[in-house]
């Protein structure tokens, strides 16, 4: 198995009916008005492969299906058609602080999150010093998480997954956090991860960062792959399309004003 | 498709961490936390005792023991199921990181409540022996673990089933809030089955919750395993397990997106 991540002909729809409740019957269910989110297929005909040890970026405008794709890769959401296959241990950082518990200390959260990721307690104990050191939280690691800033939570989360001995990392926009030196540290850690044949799949809106970190990638729009290839090219073409769309909008509204 | 692969040992460790987290929160003040946790059920039993023994003049010897012996297992059952029902919805961000709507969450609720029950046992036994004058039985050493296992097998399928249903029909939570008190009074908990008119006994005996609770009372008050009732409760547990398994196969894959 040479590919760490494999997606074939993936289709996903979110069914129209929302969870039932007396409240929605009384108040009336509100269908999403935004056309991007109201389309029938959240993802259509999606396919890509990521060889082991490669770094893969997923970019695209809001509502294009990037988070849906990551959820399917992780297994939280089930695809309607197609095949998804990941080989190896998976660790994910999809939402900041998800899986963290405010009343527990940083240390206790490391154990809890590590366990969520599938690590054994002995493994977590062995790696704890490294995790704590990398996060630069120092004594705050013994404080309850609700006293942390968003940046501290992000640093802790990133530190845990980078030390999790996973083969595949799925990251949703929490790429590198903290100040410039910490960000550099994160990028170094990701490079070392790739050198160990770790595979990365990253969703990002930061074109500069995703180009630096990823070898290749895809661009999604309205649930379809509209571009694929080396990351630099995909990102550049995406930025051109966005710029053209913006200036198109500006021209159109200028016309309307006249 | 679950991408987080867990060995049974890892599953057990994860369960331990989840349960320990809740227990730390519940018993925050160490001893006082323990007292308060017990106090609620004892206080409730006291209220029923006043209402039925004193005011309504229910004629039953050792009524307080009858109450206590049933209400602690009942508390485990009802709190276990109602907290498990919420567990997917309340832990939505956690489920999104876990890779699968893990059946572990309702299990941790059931296990938590079992731990509270076990911690309450010394107080329950003290009441049975001191207030009721019953003998402490050595046989409890193996009978109690047996009953613990039975109750877990009985309660967990219900907990998981309602957790799954609640994701689709959010009213399940408040409905259970009404359902459990109703069930409590429909089951001989604050009255012995003997005061129910003879022709109706068969209907009360059909109630699997009665079988379970009666088994606990038989254990504490007679030091014996009530085999017919235990067999009935075990049969219900198996049936509930089968139904929940089917429900799980149908509903579990969509929990991650609906939650």
C-alpha cells in the first residue's frame, strides 16, 4: 500500500431533514438561504491520492466542502458514494479545543486528548515531558484549561498531535500558531514529521503557509475538485480566480451605481 | 469508517479517563462531595417515607429499608440513562474529533453511575443492617458483583439506544424526564407489590424494571438471589441488547453529522 490516503469518486449529501423537535415544528425550520450551502451534493466526484510521507493541501472558498472532506477522512461523517481509505494511525486537529475539557488541567487534558487519539496511557506518560516542553506553557500546564487563552489551547493541541506517533495528520486551519518563533518551531516539527514518512492533509486559507508546507494539493469549489497538482500552482491560480471574481464584482456594482 | 483503531486495553483506558473526569467533578470536596452525593437519594427516600408511611399510613414493616434498597439501584438506572441520552449531543465537539460516534460515551455514563452506586453501598448496607435489623450476608461478596454485571447489561443497551434516538429526535431528553418518574410509580418502588390488587399482579410482573429492582431488594433484605426475577431481567437485557445493536447499525453512522 503506497498511498497513505486514498479517495475515490467521493460523494456526500447532507439530507434535507434536520433533527426533529417540537421547537422546530412551532418556530418553523429555517432552510439555509446561502446558495453555497444549499446545494444538493456537498461533495461530488471527489478523488485524490496522497502517497506516504507527502504533504497535501486542500484549499477553496468557504462552503466548498473542505471541512466535510476532512470529517469523512476522519470517519466522523459517512460518505454516500465512493471509497475512502487511510492506512496508518490518524490524529486530527479539526476544531480548536474540541475534546478539551475546561475544568481539567492542561496535563489532564493531554492524557484525555491523547486517549481520544488512541494512545495508550503508558505512551502518553512517556511523551508528556516533550509535549509540555514543546507547548511552551510551562507552569500553566497544571492550571485548568478554562484559564488558557485561545493561543495557549492551540499550542497545546498542536503539541499533542505532533507528538502522537500518528502516521497521518489531518489539520483544519490550525496549522501553525503562536508567535513567529513558535510558528517556525511548528513548521520544523512538521518537516521532521514528514521526514519520518508521516503524511499530512491540511485545510488552509493561508496561501503562503500552505504553499510552504504542502507539496501538492487540490482546490475545491462547490464540492468539486477544480484544480489539482503542485501546491504552488494550485494556490496561485486560486488567488488569480479570487482576484478576478472580486474585480468582476467591483465592476458590476460600479455599473449598477451608474 | 472508523480510522481511530483501538485495542480493548486502550478502550478500557479511555473509558477510565472519561469516568474519572466526571467523578472528580462530582466528588470535588472529597468527603463532603461524597455526603452530598448520598444525601440526595436518602433525602428523597425520607420524603417518600413521610408521605406513604406516616401520612398515608402504609402498613409495611421495614418500609425504609424497602425504599433504600430499591432507590439506589433506581438512581443508577435513571441517572445513567438520562445522562447517557444527552451524551452525544452534549459532547458534539468531542465526537467530531473521535472519528466515530463512539458507543463509549453512554457506556461511561453507565459506568460512572455504577461507581457512585458502589461508593454508596457501605451506607446502604449500614442502613439495611442497623435500621432494618437484617443480617449482613457473606454471600453478598459474590452476589453483589453478579447483580452489578446484570444491571450494566440491562442499562447500557437502553442508554445507547436513547443516546442514538436523541440525536434524531431531540425531544427524547425531556420525554424521558417525564417517563422515568412515571415508570418509578408504575413499578413497585414506594409500595410493595402485595398491596396491588391480586388480579393486576401479572401485569406488574411483566415490568422488567420491577424484576431488576426486586432482585436487589431480595439480595439486601433476604441475602438471596431471586432467580426467577433475575432470569427475567437478564432476558430483557438480551432482548434490549439485540434491539440496540440493530438501532446502532442503522443510526450510528450519521451521528457525527447530526450532532
